C-alpha cells in the first residue's frame, strides 16, 4: 500500500530542462558542478554546501582526489535516494549522470 507522500509525489516531475543541463554538464566532465546544480534544484542547503566545498577543493587542486571522490559518492547515495523518492522521474535524473 502506498503512503500519502508517495501518492502526492506520483505526479511530481523533476524539471526536464534541468535534467538536460545536468546531462550536458556531465558530458563536459563537470560532474561535481552537475551535482551542485541538482542540490540547488532540490533546495537541499546541506548538500549544496557539501558539493560546493568539494568543488572548491577540486578547483584549487585541479583534479578530484581519490578520497574526495569517495566522499562525493557517499553524498551521492543520499541525494539520489532523495530524488528518486520525491520525483516520479527520479531515475531519469540519476541517468543524466
């Protein structure tokens, strides 16, 4: 049986124009920037701060260190779970990455 929240979110689509922008950013190898855009789009301030910090370190060093990559993966699990839970096309958002 579906919960009230699941029923309310059934018709809630993540904006296609943002999905397209995320896909374009990842095609241009801006994976962290795409995640930051997603965090901003879902209005999750904590995630936004975390991804902005990762982006700052990545920009400073000129690459994404392996340890920071693993940290980003941990954040990804939480953010993608939120997106899949709250948007009917959440899997499409995930596939844009």
